[in-house]
C-alpha cells in the first residue's frame, strides 16, 4: 500500500472528510525515531542504576539489573501508551514525521483505544522484528496492524500548514480573540448540540486550512444547515452571515460550557 492512499469518512451529519493514510514508509520512520528514544532512555536508566549500585555497593544489584531487563517490555508498552495518549495520537516519532492515530470514524483516539493498540504491539512483534505487524500493514486496505484492527484505529498523515495559513498579521500578538456577539448567540443553543455534532465541528475546524476554500465553505454551510434551527429565529441571519466564524464560536462555547470534545 502506498503513502498516497486516500480514505473518505462520512459523519452522521453526512459531512465527508478525506484523510491520507500513512503508509509503511512514514510509519517505519516514525517507529525508528520512537524506538531510538525508548532505547536511549533504557540505556540511560541501566547506566544510572549501575552507577548507583557501584557507589552504594548493593549486594543484590544483579537482581535489580535482572528485574530491569525483565521489565523492558513493560516499559516499552508504557512508553507508547503515554507517548500517544497525552499527545492526541502523536508520539514523538509520529509528530516528527507528520502522522497521527485517530479512530476509524475520524474522531480522536480515546485512552482505551491507545491502550489496546499498544498492548497488542506484543502480537505485532511476533515472531521477530515486527513481522506480523509489517505484513498486516502491507495487506490491509487501511494499512492496519493487529493493534489497529483491535482498537479500530487508523494512522493518517497530517499536512503541515503553511505559515501564511495561520500566522497572525505582522506586529500583532498571537492571543485568543475576545468573545464576540456570536459567542453570546452560541450560548442560546449550545446545549441542543450533541457531543457527536460537536466532534464533527471540531474536526472541521482542525482541518479547514487543509481544504480548498470552496470545499471548506461547503462543509461549513452543511454543518450550519443542520444546526441553525437550534437557535432563536431572530439570530439566524447573523449566524448564516459567517458560518465559519459561528462554528468557531460554537466550538469554543461548547468546550467552556458543556465539556470537552
């Protein structure tokens, strides 16, 4: 499977998002970086314990060293769970390469998803050198290893945004904009927005700079079409005047007033 394979995921609101699957090359490079970091950490820990054992003349230091070696697999799994779990599916290697773990439906991977896919690395490693995982990635239509199949996750590429897409104007401070009238309008109907709808809005906001302007405008209008009736009629003209700005305000209000996506 090549790194250029695309998949399209349709949300319950019938909005489609396209993702570029991460292939064997990009995933292999990310894995190399992560294993290099993990290995360096283990060497530093082993050397540190050896120096401590030598300094204090521990009689059972051999037992401690044996326990460390025996715990390598546990540390290995914990490393990837933490590396992906606290970074939204982006371990250091994945972040460097520009790829990310998400769910099959395009939403962010949850803690349980991350745990399942990484515990099953032990299966993907069999019989040696990730043979099972490599074969699985090559033959699966969505480049999934065993851990991804069990956790229902995929690994996708993230396009690095051009600076001009997101940079503030020269001389301006990179600070959040103050609440606008749209925030006040958003609060009038935010509790009628479901968690799934909120996640779809967030996905759009995260990816809008990757889309061509007409496509971004089409998605924003379609999202708004299913939401606008949740808000008072006298405010609907203001909402429809700038769909993108309203969706941004609604996402911010949802996060502050209702909960995280």
